[in-house]
C-alpha cells in the first residue's frame, strides 16, 4: 500500500496546482478521503459505474448566473488541464470531478473542488 501524506488545507489550497496524473497511479484511499473531504465542505462522494466521484450542486438565481459560473469553471479547468463533468440548468450547476485516467479520485480532484468553491467568492 502506498501511503501519502496530505497536509490540512487552508484558504491557500485553491492556489495549489494540479500535478500530472498518469494511468496506473493509485486512487486516494478511504483514509485519504477522510482527510481531504472535510476540507471541501459541501462536496459529496458519489459512485457511478463503479467509479468514485466528487460532486456538488451549486444554486443560482437564474440561468444566466448558472451559465456564467459554468464558464468560470471551464476556464480554470483549461488552465489546470483537468476537466469536470458539468450539468448547467436553470438556477443550478452540478459539478463532478474525478480523474479519468485512473478511474477514480485523485488529490487533484480535491484541489479542483477547492478552486471551484473559490469561484463563488470572485
């Protein structure tokens, strides 16, 4: 078993860059999820097709605000080279992060969740 140390995050975590993730790297363990998930409040672990994903629904007053938020996420996703699944609807955006190459959760997904949360304050 590979043991990785994850420091507790703070307000600067949204400034952390994603690291390159390659096929064959391990997904985060349940113990690591227990350390990381409380640092991205409001995000849930969901399993679809046998793959754990990090997901959150964001609420907005209308479609225009939801679309603007979606576009902001798209911009940071391009900058980081890590892309989520997003569903934009009237008044809400569902964002789902996971790492396709390893078919599960990586530390990068938690970093991107923190970056996504930070967009609400920008």
